[in-house]
C-alpha cells in the first residue's frame, strides 16, 4: 500500500543558509498576509473570494514590484498561496476557522517547498534543498520512498529542522491472532487486558521545577527590559533566556513523542485487534484539577499514532463508547455493581467474589466489548 510518510531531521545550516531561510520564511509570510488581506477585501465587496490561479498570476507581477521576492525559493511562495487557498476551502466547508494573518512572533516559523526536477535529494549526510544547496543533516535513519516536499522550520529554541514527506510502499505486518484491550489512565499511562501496566513517565512534571525556575528568570528579564525602555526583540538577555526555556519545552516534547512512538509501534506489531475507549479529551480538560495531568500524558496523540499505524500495517482499532461502564462491570461474571469513586483502586465482586484491580478489570471489559462490537459489524 502506498502511503505518505514524514521523516524529521535536525539540520545545521551555515550562517549564509540561516539568513536565506529567515528571508524565505519572511517572504512566505508576506505573500500569505498580502493575499489574505486582498481575499478578505474582495469577499466583503463582492461576496466572493479569490482563487489560487488568480493569486498565482498576480504573484508574478508582485515580484516586479518587490524585487527581493526573487531572492528566495519561488516554490515556497507558491506553497504559501496554496496553503491560503486550502485554508479558505476548509473554512467554507466549516472544517476550521477563517485563516488569520501570520506574525513573526508565532511559535511556528516555517516554509514548504516541493520536489520538482530533482531539486531535492539526500546526499550522504546532507540534504539538497532549492536555493539553499547542500545543508548538513543529522541523519538518524534512511529515507525510503519518493520525496514529495520538504518543510524547513526554525524552532523557538533556535534549532532548525526539516520534515521530508515521501510516498512509500508499506507492507502489512504478519498476523499474530492476538487481541488486546487498553485502559488509558494518569497514574499508569496504559493498563492492558493481559495484566501488565505501562508507567506514566510524567515528562513535564519531572522537568517542572527546572521549568519554573527558568520561566521566573524570563519574567524578570522581561521586567528589566521594560523598565529600561528596551523592546523585547532588542533585549539580548531576554531573548537568550527565552531560547533556554524553549529548549526545555522541546526536550519534554521529544521525550514524550519518542515514548508514544515506541509504545504504539510495539502494540501494533504484537496485536491484530486493539480495543480502546473513545475518550472525550476536550471535555476532560475542562476539569481544572486534572487538566495538567491529562495534557502531559497526551492520550489524543497516542490514539492518533495507533490509528495511522494500524491503517498502514493492516491491523484493526476498535473504539468503545465513552459511556460504556468498563469500571463498573465484573469481567468474570458480568455483574454491574454501580459507579465507583476514583479513590477505589480494587474491589471484590459480591456475586462471584472475584477480586479485581480496577484498571485491569476495565481493560478486560474493553477487550470483551471490542470483540463483541467487531463480531456484530
């Protein structure tokens, strides 16, 4: 099966390449904002928006007015226009909110360029990119498949990354004839129906003390700059500390992503049917007592990884209704005792006298319900 797969690598551009990346990001933002303004004005006047084709034709004339637009990758500017047109298409289909103007203060600073006429390639430990030429690459694995496009990104930490989108052939994994139920939690990240538990590493909580200390320093430096009448963009001590805080957040994010990828891949390799609860994460985040812990465990990201990997490798994900009382039913005899408070971590069934670990029992009920749902389908 042909699938689109992304590879993300850290890159180490030279000073000249860094300058050109910054120019390309700025020009892409300028093009996006200019045509977004025109699009909004046209819509207010006529009730109709612009089109990608009309904007693309006007971009050619715009380059004559603003000569510096010719210094950067032309495909990146076209991609910026395409993103704007796609955003409006999704907006009119009520799939997302209306596109907004981009700011150089945004966390995401990036541009996308497409592969045409072999203008992109991996050469040893370097990547060839339009206008930039060969850029040193931290290649942690081989890139397999036909390159479609590449997104160059500058993180708040000051590091540069490239995400390479490829089209590659993925073969289904060998069947294991195994099914598993998973109960997601906070104390234990995942509890499996076979009885074993996966510890919640609480990456943010472990870094919390250091993060608080560095963020307090950042606040002090912002106040010092304000008292001296210095704009934050020009306050070197503030910017230096801001990058330090960003690097800490980046480390937490990388640790969490690594954990989720390894766990989801292991589950997909070893099981044909994976049964999980359809959790209402958005609703649960409204609980201020648990919101921080729920954000840290990243259930949505984990489920998302499970779903696309299952699709790639021919496995089945079964989602159980969020209203299914998995914690209230005895997995041994089926007796439903009633709602239990979160403080109760184990209990004994009054009918069959089976002693249950609350979470393992829930995962076993999720597996049974998932298999039943699959048989009915």
